[in-house]
C-alpha cells in the first residue's frame, strides 16, 4: 500500500492508496513514504482545501466498508462545503436510524475527503468526530469551511 504524509492545520495527515484509489486518511505521520502520482495529487488537493482554494475533492476513492456504510459516505460526499446535515437527515434519506448513520460516520476511513465532519446532531450539537482532537477538530474544520465559503 502506498502512502504519503502531509502537514495541515489539524496536524499531520497520512493518505493511503491501493489499486489507484484512496482508501484511507489517518491523523499522524508515517515515515518512509511510498508515494505515487495519485498521492501527490491528494496532497495538492488537501493543501488547496486548507488554503480555501478547493471546495470539492476530485480523487478516486475506494474506502473499505459495508454497503450501508458506503451509502452513508456517498450522501456525505454530496454535502457542499460550508453546509451541514444532521444524522437524522441522512437516516431519513436511507430509511434507517440516526445511530446507524452515526456509527457509519465514525467508521469513515477517509475523513476530510469524505466530509463526515459536516454531519451534526439535530439540535445543532456537533455529535462526535473520529479524527484526532475529536469535536475540537470538527469545529475547526466547520469554521474553516464556513469562512472559505463566505469568501467565495
């Protein structure tokens, strides 16, 4: 599996690729990167996202998960930058329960690129976040996106 690490405003991130698709993004740095053109492009897009120059990632993704998890992740990809949806909204779209959606969000192997941070609780609570820093990181990402979407 090829991977590369980058620095970001939310800490070091490592992106992993298999068979010409991104399969995971994790917090932390991995030494001795085995990079590829795809991972170079992922690093460029992540840098552009954090700089406010990218609103939508355009990378081939192939996250590992169940059919239900993939359906949740697909809905998350449709949420525009600067916007949020609730766990209940996605659950209604999928004719499922909000807890099942929350579990799928927590198991998203490609956070940021598949924007699980854009899913919030019904009363505007942040819910949880699987990335390093938890809710603090989620709030930082939402604030960053809000400021970038207002500037556009």
